C-alpha cells in the first residue's frame, strides 16, 4: 500500500512472501496474507483515529514473478482518495464512547492514587523526621569509617614491607653468622700455626680482628635494615672491599711464610674460598635497571630488587614468557662481573654500566610479538662479552635464576650448577633481512628453514 506525497509515493505497509508479518511506516493497524489465488490474498489497513495526515490519495501495488518467462509482473489498483468528509458521525460517536470509558477509568485510578499518596505522605513525614534526626550521626560515622579504612590500608602496606624485610634479613643474618664463624676458625688456625715474619703476622692478625669487629658491628646493624636500606648497601660494598684486601693479604702470606707447609696454605685458601661462596649467597645484584627471564618453577629470585614486578613478552596464541624486572634502579656501586652473558634491557632505560646494547627484530615472526609495556616488536638485550666462560663470577646464589647464553657456552657462576635450554620455537613468516640482529646479542638460532630459538642458561 502506497500514499501519494509531494515528492512521490511513500510506502504505508507491505507483506512479502518470505515474511510472516507485514511491515508498516505509519501509525495504522495492518493485517495481511499471501495465499494461493486472489481469494486467499489480501492486505487490510485500519486507522484507529483519523488524523490530518490520514487524508490523501492511496494505491495498492502487487508485484509477482512469472516462473515461465523469468520476469516480474506488476499490478496496480486505481487511486483511492480519502477526504475529511469520509469520516462519518458514527465513527466520531464510537470514538467519543471509547474516550468516555477511558476517562472514567482514569478518574477511578486517580482517586485510588490520591488515597495512596495521602497514606504515603503520613509515612513520609515520619520518615523524614527520623532521617534528619540521624543525618549528623551518619555523617560522623562515614568520616570515622573513611579514616579507619585509610589507617587499615597504611597498616597493611607497612606489615607487608616489614614481612619482606624480615624474610630478607633472616637469610642475610644466617649467612653472615656462618661467615663470622668460618673467619674466626681461620684466624685461630692461622694465629696458632704462623711462626715466622712476626711483624706481618701481627698486622694480618690486626686486620682479621678488625674484620671480625666490622662483621660483629654489621650484624647489629642488620636489625635496623627496615629503616636503613641505603646504609645496608654501603656497608655491603665496604665489606666486599675489606674482604678483597684480606684475600690479597692471606694469599701473599704464601710468599713470606716459608715455614708454613703446603697443607696449611691449602687449608687456609680452601676455607676462604668457601667463605666467598657463602658471601655470594648474600651479595646484592649489580647496579642498574635490567630484567632476567623468570624460571618455570621458582619464578623470580627471592630478592628485594625483584619484589612485585613480573612483566612478560607476548605472542598470541602460541607462546609467552615472563620477565623478572627490577622494581627500582639498584644504586650501589657494585659493577657487573667479568664474563660472557646477557640480560634483558628495560624500555626507557639504558644498559647498566659495563654492558653493551643489542636487539633482535622480531617482526619476522609468524605471530604477534610485543613487549607488555611497549608497542615495539624488538627484543632488546644488554650483554657482557669480556672475561672467560670458565672463570666463575660472583652473583647472588640464594635463589635460582636465568641468564642468556653468549659465546656458545654458559658462563660459570661461583657456588651454582648450570644447565642449558632455549626460548621458542618461534615460527618465521618471511625471509630474514640482513639487519635482523643489531649490536651485541645473545646466542640465537635464526635461519629461513627453522624456527627462532633464544639460548639461555639456568643456574641452580
């Protein structure tokens, strides 16, 4: 059904053979059906109320499809014009009667609603008085509750910090006690057996006594670790320097103490080497901002430097892996030890002093690869390439950790075993450009015929 408008014909309602219900564009009631033959097909439109836009010229259009000729057929009825005079008095009387019934129903509902409002008004007046009477108490209670939650949050954070510091302090004190006992045994043994070069022996004994006093004083200072983290770092550096001086003096005694036999020398050096291994267990990580791969079983090292930070690289959907990132820049002056190894570079920070920068372009990967905190697809590293794989370096040994392999073999670490593994495999989607690796990078297998593998070393 169409209505004639100034710009052409407008659709009023229609029914298609592939639809169950007719559609309409005007405020009308429509019923329709498409059946076999003209007798079973109709479209009826009823206006509940004749409005100004109801008047006008209408036409009915039927569109079909001839299966034999494969063409569409269109039938049009004659135009029908509806004018204002076509609305009879009977129609108006029916409308008036319907409206009268509706108005009567509205009046009845209005009376009931008035009674309900009156009842609610009484209840509301009493409720308002009660609410106003307690509003000040509620405001004070909210203020007290807010302050209580603030104090609870502060207390919870402080308890967590104390718990972490106590855990680290307990381990440190345990290892320091072991070192003190070993030094006391060594000093007693050296003092009892050295029989010549009395002046040098006296100086050595004084140095050992000073070291013992320093260790005793440092043991007491450990109780104040919660309030003096920077002081702890300075004391550790001083202790390392004094131990280095002591190591040199002990080793020099093999030249001046000609009367001390080879067994004494071997025992002294062996005891001191064991102390160095124990000292490695409490030593701090080298300076700078960096990250290392998390281990599959232990996760991040149990160290204050790595508390609460676990970032990741992503490659969806095949693989992902976690990184242990330092939560703050380690500010003490301990340098990175000589060796051949690599760590992850942190976006926005330069490589720590003594390490060289390098990157691998991962845009060649067949899956999406990105850093969690960066839109870059590059894997960035900081590498040390001086020293020998076979000379053990000193790093904290109280927790397992991973380093990237450099130079074809795993770097030895004092007091730890090592095994090799790899990150990957990562599929390649196209040919490999010549500049896929830039700078100094860890050992990585990259070829057009096999997936990418980053080699790393697990220390335990």
